């Protein structure tokens, strides 16, 4: 379907990639497909213990002295679907459609983050008209859920000293610096026992815009989990509440767009509870008139879905959970004093799930200043422990310090600007890229990151601009063929 668009080779590869399930931590099939693809083209490939792939293209005659360029992208994607769109991401392909000037998916995330980057990498290996020096293509796994692939890389897996990351999402921008990231997981133990004389009430909040917690955290978008906490707090001030279920959020790097709660109150006070929730709902809808989308709020008679009917945790534990979720910060916490409008430090209260043993909560903090990340990490741990939760912090990614004077950044800027017809900006961003990890295993590595115009990443509204994909392919080919300037 997409081959008729420019560039046909890139779109053909992207369509093939989209037909293969590749949610984070489930990249086995896409890895096998790429190894077979490379074998058919006699391209050397190898895989490390973490599941990362390295493919190579030899230098064309006369280009043997060009420095090796590493093209890098990640294989996994965030798999989210619209509420009414039923899909099994482990078996179903992403169904693509062209909507005017943009490419979208039918009811799910598109996976242009980072499927388009992978398609560019493979196209550069295959393009018979590309006259270039030696290329290495590094394809990592599990980037979206903690960058386990990049963290598992060993020194020497790739040899190039120049790396072009293809995981950016804004045309006309060259990324040369990113924030460091860490994920904090909380486990709050709870037992769920039948409650006599109780009425069950359900609260559902949906339809919020969500979005990428690095790219869009500064927009002030509402967090569905935080809204539910406010509702439960309003209830708890007036009557005893026992939680049976609290599930919300999608991925650790997404702003929560939906949440569902199930709780019990004394049967004789059920009408009072509903009245309190309706008052909270009315006030929220009045205050949300300036939001991008209006929330869909449902207050219903609950039935314990997937749990013993009437089973709930104690009033005290419910209050403890509410206090923990209230204390975990969400949103921008500090702005850069050097780069205007750049968020320096933030935290995303990302996800909560109810399990047999209690509640599992995840939050993701970011900062472009290592000391600030360390302080925030310590504060998040303290909050959890003060509320009786077990705390595990993991997937710490180093920040990538911007170096505008890099020869490689200058080469990328020059060729990008020549194609675009205007100057291109060098930019540091609050989102995280794997580049910070690469500096730890390859000291002295010079890097830059580019990508086409992709919007609403990590949501079912994700889309990529057709013309931008074509333009970035021209930019990429110029950078590849221009690597001799660094010899």
C-alpha cells in the first residue's frame, strides 16, 4: 500500500516491519525477520546476549578510507489501542492507513517510533545507488520499557566512532543532548477480604490526551491517576472507603490517559458517596474547559471484575495508597537556566496495577543534570518507604551532554540545511535517547539524532508525515555519502 509513496524503499520496509508484532520485550520475531532479511542480501549480521542486532555494509570502491558511520534505531514500540479497538498485539499486525498527508494506524499506536528509524537503517544497507563508506546498523531492543538492550551492550559490539540516532520526531531539528532517566517501582502490600454490608462503586476516567512523558510533560496535560486520587480523597474526607481495584496508565514513559477504580462503602451511605463523586465530577468538568480533550467520567455500580465480589483492602490501606500517590510528584519540577523553555527535571506518575498481593506503581523521573536526577531519585525512594512500600529503582540512563562544537554535529547540520533550504537548529531535549548509554561503552563517540515529523507518539493518535519521511531520507543519504569529509 505504501510503496507508491516517496521513498518507496523506506515505505516498503516500514510496511513489512509493521506486519510483525514487536511490543517492548517481545522483539523475537522482528529480530528473526531482520536476520533472514540480511542473510538474503549477504549482509553480515550478529546478535548479542541482550538481543541487540548489528548489521554491516562494506565500503564502496574508493570509499574505503571513509570513517565508519553507525546508524542506530530501536526495534520495539509502545503498543496501545483505543478503548473500543480490540487487538492482540502479540499476534496482530499494525493496520496502516494513509490519512491525507499523514500515515496512521487503525485504532492503535503506529510504531513510527521507531519503525521508521529501523526502515531508514535497512534502506541504507540495501539501496544499490548509495555510494558510501563502511556502515554499521545497530538495532536495540526494549528501548521503550527501560532501554534494557542498550544497557546490555558490551564495549566493542560496534566499531564506528560516529553514530547517527534515528529516533527523533521533529523535522528541522538535530538533537545533540538528552535527559537522564530512572524508573521507580513501588509495591504496596495489601490483602483483599470480603466486606459485609458494603456497596461497590466504580469510577472510570478516560479520553485524556496522554502523550510522551519526556516530549509533552511541559504541556500540563492531566494525569488520570492523579485525578482519581483527588476523587478518592474527596470521598475519604466524608466516609470510609475500601479499595478493591485501582488500575491506570499505559507505559512507563506515557502520561496516563485512563484509569479505573473499584471501591466499597457502607451500603447505607452509598447515595452519599455517589453524591460526593458527582460534585467532584461537576467541578472537574468545569475546570477542564481549557483542556485539549474533555475527560469521559463514569460513576457506576461496581462489580469486582476479576476479583472476589465484595473483596477490598482496609480503610487504612486505602488512605495509605492515596497518600503515596498524592505525594509522588508529577510534571515539570525545574526548568533549564541555560536553554530557554527546556524542562530540566520532571517526574511522571506513570502506572498503577492491582495484583493479588497489593498495588504496583511505576514512576519515571528525568533530568539533564545528574545531581538533580540523583536528588529526585532519593526523594522518590523516601516517599515510598515513608508510606510502607517496597521500592526498586532501575533502568538508570545517563544523560547525553550537548556538544555543539562536534565535527559530526556540524556535518549533520550542514547537509541537513542544504536539503531543507534553511538553517537547522541544534537542540537538547527532555526526552531520553539511548545515546547517553553509548557514551559509557564508547568514550569519545560523536553523535547526533534526527527523524521525520512524528506526532502523538505513545498514543493511538500517533502519525507520521509523508513528505517529512521523504525529506529525511534525502538528508540521511547526504550525511552517509558525506562521511568522507571527516576522514
